[in-house]
C-alpha cells in the first residue's frame, strides 16, 4: 500500500532527541514566518507570479518562473521536463 501512513514518536525517542526537536521547531517556525512575509501563496488576494508550465502529457503545474529556471522539474509520467508557455 502506498500513500500516507500514520506515524508517532515514542516517548523514549522524543526524550533522547528533545534538543534537536526544539531546534527543528524553532527553524520551521522561522521559515514559515518568512514565507508569510513574502508575496507568493499567502492566500491574501492580489496577483501571483506563478506561470503555467506543461510537459509532454500535457500535465500542467503552476510554478514561479525563478523556480522553473533553477533546474528541470520532471514529470514522472512522461519523463519530460515541464516547460514555460511560449512567449505571447
């Protein structure tokens, strides 16, 4: 079976890694705060800098242009990279 699985952290493990867990919680909180300070995906209305990229299937995803330029995002169905739309 694939997909989501319910997991839990045993008390003994949580105790052994308490300092690391605290550090991770702090880092995640700081990261999430910096996301909400940005413009993408905050859900507050306004414009979006996402473009619709397609593969050979043609599946379609919405992604920031900079993310698409950073390196290929490959479709696992047709094994081709998503491409930005042609210039208008």
